[in-house]
């Protein structure tokens, strides 16, 4: 075992100092340059790809205007009851969330979920009362008291 651990580690990693150089290695011979590549002018121009839109279930109703014959009201008892909120809102149906039956911590989680849902789908969340909120899709315009409205702003729970 010749050399210290440090010199063997440097040799293994390829970090040679002049005294650690392998005497059997006689240097790098180099290589011959290949001929330069000629310019290719015979290439055909690339056409832009055809984009085919994906149609999702219920999308035609959303593009023609929201189906305002229905508004979903949800009274979640825990955060695990938030699934119908997301499913209905994703279909373009306005949702009223009544959090009066929930603890403060769970209600904040549901509001965080609803705020992310409305932000991701370009909708709006509005406070109706202290613990009742309206989620409206982008195709629905809510009119009424505009002085207390937070329409277009991210909801602040504080």
C-alpha cells in the first residue's frame, strides 16, 4: 500500500498533484480534427404542429355560459367533506359554503382549499357572512353590495 489515504482518494477522484502522477501514464496524445461540417441548406422548413383541443365533459355548457339553474350549498362537518365543493365548482356551478358547523382550524383549511380552487380555475371567492362563502366561476357575475366586495382579490382570512 503505497501512499496515504489522501493521495489514493485524490488519485481515485482524478485530482492529481505532480507528485501523485502515475508513472505509467505517458500523457494525452490528442486527436486529429475531423473535417468541418458543411452548411446544410437542403433542410425543409419545420411546420408548426397541429393542436387538437381536448373536450372535457361539461365544457360545452361552460363555454356557452354557466348553467345558473343550480347552485350547490355545502355544509361540511370536516375538511374531508370538501370534495363536493371542488367537483361542483370544477363543473362551473356556483357553490355556497356554510362553515358554521366546523371548528376554526378545519374551517381555515376549507377556506384555503376554496381559495386555491378559485384561483386555479379563475373564479372568485366572496364572504357572504362571517362563516358563509360564495365561490363563483369565471362565467358567473355576482352583483350586489360592491363596497364590501372582495371580487378579484385573493381572500385574506385574517
